[in-house]
C-alpha cells in the first residue's frame, strides 16, 4: 500500500495545537490581575467540562483548545507574583500605579502600569516592559520623560501619580 493513503494520525484523538507561549520568569500581577486569571481559569475549566458532556464529540478541537488554554493559565498563575499597588507610596511611578502625563500639546492622559496579562491599550493599561512604561517607571511628579516610539520620540511631563480606582 502506498504511504500516501496511510493516516499517520490514526489513533490520536487530540488534535495538535501549538502551545500558547509562556514568557519565562515571574508573572507580575496586581491583585485585580490575579483575580482575572483565576476567573479565566475557572471559566475555561467549566467550558471544558461542558464540552466533554456533548453527545457528539467527533470534533476534538474545542476540547484541545480548552485544555491548551487551561495549561497556559495554570502556568501564568504558577508564575504569578502579586504586587499590591497599595503598598507603594505615591512619590514615584511604580508597578500597579496610575500616572497622568501631559504631552507637548498639554493633552493629559492617565496610564496604569499593570501585568502583561492585564494590559489593555483601550483602557490605557500598559505592561511594565512596554516602551512607555519603561520611560515612566521611577519618574516623579514634575519629571519630563522621553517616550521613544517608532514614529518618533515624545516628551511627557508627569503631572500626577495615584492609585487605580479598579
């Protein structure tokens, strides 16, 4: 028989899905970020349980995707290091704090520096390894920092440091 007609995947009931990459090192999170990861894990576990009760289970891809997501969430939780922003004083920009800046046109914007899993540009939540956060971390009110962007550098003046409203 020709090898062209042999199903090498025969007997495998789990589709091959690429793993979600897990960054090395600690996963710094705020208490809100930790709760969000725990909620996501519980949701995916419930979804997997529901998928396993389906009468028609020929398509194993949804189950494999849920299992992959659960492995990723468990790895992120295992590496989680919770940093409570309330423990920071407001003298300098730090992880978990909000910072309000004024750009060259005096437009004010407030950013919150959060864990990678919490980052959300639409809510101005930025990861600590982003160029903007790296420019802001350690700055104090009145400092001017340079945000190096691909489209050109921008000078930002730190006008306020505060705790997040959640």
